[in-house]
C-alpha cells in the first residue's frame, strides 16, 4: 500500500563513527554498500529486504551533503512522477527527480511546504 513511511536516512560526516554509534547504541545491523556510498541499516528482524515483523522500518546512512543534510523519512508510492506532480500542485517542491537505485527501485527527494526534506520510494 502506498503512502506508508518505509525507510529512513541519516546523514554522516564520518561513516565509521556513525556506524559504530548506531550499531553499538541500538544494535542495528549495518551493511556498507561502497559502490553506492551508502550503508543499509537493519533495525529489527528482516528476511533480506523489508522487516519481517510489524512495528519498525529499516533505513540507511549516507554522506551528509546535498540534498540530505538532516534525517529524512521516505514514503512508498506507486508512481514517483505522478506523486511529484501532486506535491508541486500542493505547494511542495521537487528537489531531485526520479532516479534508479540499482535494480531495486527508484527514489526522489522533495520538500514539503514547510521546507522539510522528505524522500519517495517506488519499487522496481
């Protein structure tokens, strides 16, 4: 079902420091993806993908920069392009257009009318 928060992103300046903090403090399983300059964060039981029990979401750590300079919530949608059009009509702004993420799906970033950066996810 679209419209659900399905992922989070937390920026870092020092990948090793951030990974040590989240793994040590919360017990998250972290899996670096060097080719994408990204670290997958599994926060609970998971079967090589989405959470296998209700009540939590997984996320990722990425280098702080443009556009991500603070934590981001990512919302699942069926059609990123259509959703970005609706966002624009509703007073939001597209920050990055639809872009592929390996063979998994597509992502985009937008700001809401309050200036909050948010993400979109569309499965492949």
